[in-house]
C-alpha cells in the first residue's frame, strides 16, 4: 500500500513538472567526437614500430592527454560500431610494454567518457531537480578544473612518460569510478530530491576507507545538496511556504502552487490537507528523527495564520540562519521552531476555540457525567428511535437533541452548535472504524449479514463539526472513539428507561416471574453502567484534566487524550470485540422484551444464555482477573 502511494506521488510529480516546468535545463557535455562525419573521417596511419621507444612514448603521451581531454586523435579514437556500441581504436604498432601502459590510460578515459555521458543524461531529465543538478555541477566542475588542470600540467612537462600519466591520475581514477557508481545508481533508481541526500549520506557512511580526495568530494557534494534542501526547509518551518522548491524535491508538496499561479494564492478557509501533501520518502535520513516536527511546523503555521501573505509579512526574517548548518544544529532548529509554533497553537485553541471548555462538554455528552440530559434525550427521541434509520429525520433529531442539551453545562451557544446528531453505524460498526483489526475481520461480515434495516436507536452518532485548528486535537478517529463510549452510555441509559417503563407503566400487571426477569436485566445494566461510567471513566477523566492543566504543547494535549481514551477502552473492555458483541446482543434482548417484540419466556432464556456467555468472556485467558469480573462477582480469592 505504501509503495503504491509513493508511486502515485512520483507519477504526480512527473505530470506536474511536465505541465508546469519550473526550469528548463539544457546541458551539453564535452563528449568525444562520435558523429558520423568524424566516425568516417580517415585518420593518419603511423607506423610506430619504425620509431624509437622514446619517440613512441612521446607520441602516445601527447595523444593520451588529448583523448583524456575529450578528443579523438590519429593514434587513439573512440567510435561507434555497427551495433551502436562504443569501441576504442588503437594504433597497436608500438611495443607491447608501451601498449600495456596505454591500455591502462584508456581504462581511465573510458570511465571518464561514461561519467560524462551519465552527467548528460541525468542533467537533461525532466524529473532531475535542483539537488541532482547541484551534485552533477560539482562533478562537472571537478572534471573541468581539477582533472583537466592535471592534464595541462602534464602537457607542460618536458619528460613525456606514460607512467607519469598513470601516477598523476591514480587518485583521479578512483574519484571518477566513485562518480560513475553514484551516477549509475541515481539514474537506474530514478531517485530525486531528499532521496538523493539519503543515498549520498548512506554511501559516505558505508564507504570503508575512501581516499582523502574522495572523502572531501563526497562531503562537498553532500553538504551542497543539504544546503539547498535546508533553504527549502527553513522557509517551510519559519514561513510555512514552499517558494524555494520549484521541482518538488522537499518532503512536503504544495499541489495548489502549480495551478498557473506564481504565488500561493489560497483562500483563508481552504484546509491545509487540500493544499499540501506529505511525501515521507523525500525526507533525508539525517532528518528522519525530526520528520514529524518538520511536517507539523507548516501545519501549525497554517492554523495560526491561513493567509500566506500576512504570515510572511508578519514573520521576523533572520538571514543568518540560511548560513550552512550541520545536521545536528538543523535538527535543534527544527524542534525549537515546532515547539514555538505548538505553544502558539495551543494558546489559540484555548483562547479562541475554547478547547478545554469543549473537553468539559465531552464529559457531559460523550462520557456520561450528566444523566439528566440523556434521560431527556431518550424520552424525547423514543418514538424516533424505534423507526428505521431510512425514515429518520436528521433535522428533527437535532432539534430534540438541542432541547435535551439545556440540562448540560454547555453555556456557550457556539459550542452547542458544533454537535450534530447523525445516523451512521451500530456500536460494533463504529468500533470497527476505530480498530483497524476489526475493520479487516468484521467490516465485510457486517455487510453480508445486516440485511434488515437498522433502527435509529442503534445508529445514533453525535458528530462534532470542528475547525481546522481543533482538528489537530479532535481528529475524526478521536470523535469515533468518543462515540463508541457515548453509544454504550446511551444504550445502557435507554435500557434503564425501558425497564422502568415496563415495570411501572405496563399495559397489564406483571407477574412475579416477569418482575424477576426485569430485575435481573436491570441488575446487569446498572452494574455495567456503574462500572464504566461511575468507577472507571470519571477517574480517568480526572487524570486527563490534570494532564491538560500542565500541558505546554499541542502534542501534550494529543498524548494526554490518547492515553485517556486508550485506558478507558482497555479497562472497560471496549477493545474486546467478543465482549462488546455479547453486551450489544444482551441490550437488544432487553429492548425487545420491554417493547413487547419478544415474550418474557423467550427473552429470559436468551438473556440467561447471553449473561452466562458474558461471564465466560470475563474468565477467558485475555480478560481473566479483570476488574470488571470482580465488579460483577466480588473479589477473586486465589487458592494457595
């Protein structure tokens, strides 16, 4: 799945750069004369065997230098054969010892030729990018300056010995081989941007004992690429923009920028996720430990000020930070910037979006602190709850929901309006949304088994319409988790209401046996209700509130909330699918008996069977000695 997503993003980049090319790169490398005219040109034939040893070496010495500079000569030339392959044509009339030295030099020339060809191919690819261009430019500069200067120095020498060429170019040959390996890998793997930096860094790390010259060049190339990447990185973590990345080489892409606009013209209400996409593969390995901080910097800045122009105008610019920083310094800068933005976002959420007031409202609405409003809601919605979800009127449900909310601590109207009643899924299906394991095992099954239409009482869901700022803390996943708790809270409270109605307002008098059945049902419901909503969740919520009071960053709030929900799910067994299925089925039996859809005799038998199964689940290997078992059966006494 991850590989296919990365492939899709790579294809998207190629498509964008094709439609909106940021830079037109044209690079012509000094290749050997390989044209048809030069290939068919007759070279001067020289019989070297008639020359003295010194004359042979002097002639070949001069021609070798010309060949290494990229030119064909009368004695040595590189041409293309009938099959389109390159071959070296040598005048081998010299003595064997001299020719052996010449062939060693030709091997250097062949490596140089391949380096130049690969440079030409890579630099002219549409997907090349500036980071790869930077690397190629340093390699090219090395060839034109260092390598060629060595040849010019040899030309000026009075002594013309081929061995001097081999001795002088010994280190240069190693450098060229290193260049060729790097270029081949980049060309074959089609890596770009941050991936190139990762490759270069790993190559330096894995390289055993490179020569001093190779080590310096590797460092020079890596630092030049990192320096360019850092400029984009700095712009992102300080301004939240990506103007310095025309070739999409950074780990975050602005996909809106390429819609024929020179500036990031984004409306104030456009969400961050619609403008930017994260491409983790383009995060260099040296920044892997701070990858989440990098992405969050831009997200937080977008929340703090959605308008790009205002954000850039109001941000203090420090040009000294653009000076080259090593990876350790840059990581510290990233973390510090993210923490500063995180503090500012948390302050904004508390002051402008009333985040902590909202958490207090959750305690009433989702977590069961207030029983009066849910009693009113059950009473007001009872007729609607028995209808099919298809016939439910969402507008009516929300009007009655708002009526019931009068008995909560929600004094702010703007907070009330954020909550909306919807008809979505049953408790188990909602739980499957949250739990990826349950999605794989149960989602398909539920589609095949649920043929009949569901009731509104089963599918009621309280959604929260949050701003982009609040979504940093209250993601859809979190809202689903809160609704798992609410659905059980609602179902248990409704069963208490139905049992009470059946006991005291039944159309006909109930006999002793029927009263006993209702009592057993009420005992089960109240025991489970008191355990979850009186013993566990309130205590966990107090710990959650204490963590919120000392929270300094937005990450602290997210972590505290995740811990709170995880502890509630674990201690109340919301994450045990078998256990929750048994509870759901038991509550359905209670509802059917109270609504006269099921007779007392059949309902009692099914309830007893499910109740036995419920206790059996509590004694299963995964849940044995759980607190809930003791809550229903008293403390467990271990035999010595």
